[in-house]
């Protein structure tokens, strides 16, 4: 009886067809393409990606959302020992959490309300390691820190305090200019630029101009002197010296300029313990120049993006993170005493112990520490068009 031949497998149902690449379960495209779109969407506009790939912008947004959600689970920034709480204005005030030691951004919160900051701090892993929190004089920040981090020391950033001295002087300068004639105003050419400079930074020509202005307009000269003397409070070597300098400074604020400096005087009285904390723990909420640069680029970047998309582009931009490598501490076991093995086994025992130690050492993996987004690096990347 003739042996019956087996029919070959139909084409497309067995091994005769070329294996298809891994297709994403949610979308009709390969997983590799989905991953690429997600990575590129952090740096590029959604529209440009949609045009290049040949899909609608809404699909790019959905892929980006899933990609960021995955990163939220994988990427963890080191909880700072010295935390900074600041804000920037993007349609409304957004709270920025920084790592003061490393000059990095670790998070961007939807608003600066107390409830929002309390929720963030309460969910923060390792929050017990936070020693100092630098901030401006915004009461909800202080209340949130006192509630969640009662052991942390609140330090008012000196930048915000001395800026109030500049603001007071500016009030007097503007008020004076309003009362002058056009000719007199010409005599105060570039007055704002000169008055905002520290006395030690003035050129000979600027110092001569300032001397003439002070002689012609004593109130302006007094305002500049008060501004400079207030700055010098921060040259103090201790909080006791700073307190004494402030007391002498406040006495020198005469009635004709007191109204302009009233906000500064009130702030010092209300926040004195936290302002003076700076002289025990000299930390500031990142370099002023870096923070100002970040504000400018964030405003520029924020046009046309939702808060969620902007936050993701800032926190997860590839190449902007500040990282370091550290090897976790390893505690070796003490040698085990084996008296019953006899002298002839001592060498063998030592060899086994040495081999075990070597294997454990070889298998140790270096732990990567991510301190957050480097402010200077992020600013450069945005200005160079990389984001």
C-alpha cells in the first residue's frame, strides 16, 4: 500500500514566512519604533516627529505619555541632603525642587500650594536624610517643611533677602526720577545700572558719577548707602555679628526713606530665625545666575506644551542628568575557624575563603546615583537646540 504523503504547512502559518518584528501591543507599529518616538519626543516637537514618521500628532502625544509613565517608574533621583524649594512662573507659579549640593533640579510641581508640597515631601523616599531646606519667604513652603520634615532646618536664601534691599533702592530711584525735569533726568544717565552695582565693583568713572548724584540728590545717596550696608551684613562671620550689624543698620534708616525699606524690615522681623540660620549653614538655593537662566529657557520652552509635557522634557532629557558611580559597602565574613581539619587542611581552607571573596567582589555591581537634572547642562542643551 502506497504511503500517504503529508501535506506541507500552508504558507503564512508555519515556518515558511519571514518572522515579523516585535509589534507593539497597543499600536500598529514595531516596539522599536515606539521606543524611538518616545525618546525623540523628549527632545523634539510632537509635530516634527509626526511629520517624519507619518502619523498624527495625537499618536505621538500618547506614545510620549506612555514613555514618560515608564520612566517615572524606572528613574529615581537621589533625595538631597540639602534641598531647595523655589518657583518659576509659567502661566502660573510652579514649584521647583532642587538639590542644592549638586545644583540640580529633582522635580517640578504643578503649583506652589502647601497641600502640593506636603504631598510631595510625604511621598519622598529617604526624606529623613534631608538636613537643610533653602527657600524664599513663602509661608506655605515653611509650613509644609515644618509639618513633614520637623527635624530639617529652614534656611532663607540670602539672594531673596538682599534683593529686597535692591528693590527698596529702586523705589526711591524711580520716585525721584518722576519729580525731575527732562534735563535733570539726562544727568542720571545709566543710573539704574550704576546703583545696582556693588561699591567694590564700581569703576572710577562710575564712582565719580555716584558721588555727584549723592551730592545733588541726598535721598538717592542715602538709599545706595543703605543698600550697600545691608549687603555687608552677609559678610558677617556669625549670626550674632549679623544680628548686631542689622540692628545698627535699621537705626540708620531715616524717616524719609523708611517707607521704601519697610518691606525689608518687616521681612527680617518675621523671618529672623530662618534668615540668621544662613550664618550657621551657608547654603543657597543654587546659583542665582543659573536659576535665572533656567527661568528664561523654561518660559521659552513652555510655549505650546502642557505642564505634564514640559515637566517630562525637563526631568527626562537624555544627557542632562548629573550622575556618579559608587560601589556599595561590602562587609566580608570573618574567617571560620576549623580546628578539626588539621594542619594539612589549613592551606585548602584559606584558598577556598580567598576564592569566595574574589567571586563576591567580582559580582559586585556599581550603583549609579542620579542627582537630578544639571541646571547648567540643561540650559546649554536648550540654548543649543538639543531640546
